[in-house]
C-alpha cells in the first residue's frame, strides 16, 4: 500500500466516521427534541399542579382548624355531661333520702 492509498483510505474512514457521528447526533436530537406545544403543556400542567397543592394545603389547614374546634366542643360537651350526671346522681340521692324520711314518718 502506497502512501497515497493510505492517506485516501484514512480519509475515507474518517469521513465515514464523521458521517456516522453526524447521523447519530441527528437521530438523538430528532427523538429528544421537545415541541413548543409540549413545553406549553408542561407549563400548564405544572401550574395546575401548583394550584392543586395550594388547594390541598388550604384544605388540610381548614380540616386541622375544624378538628381542633370539634375536639374543643367535644371536651366541653363531655364536661357538661359529667356535671349533669353528677347533678342527677345528687338529685336521685336526695330523692331517696326524702322517700326514706316519708316512709319513717308514715311508719312512725
């Protein structure tokens, strides 16, 4: 192989390698390219996601406040129930004492 043939063979090999690299680059960019419509769609979806997260956070805050209010109301209701039960117990005890006195008066 002469020097000229070697240079030509090397040039052809380098040119083929260049063409394959360029083609591979074109293929990669062709498949990984994002259309402007897709970018707009992604922006819209991200905005909707952000709004949904804000709504969720507001709902969680509202539910926590409502739960605290209901817990407080339940505690108050239970305290009132205990007071009413104590009053009823005292009234029953007093009624039994009065019945016992009446029975002693009628017997005696």
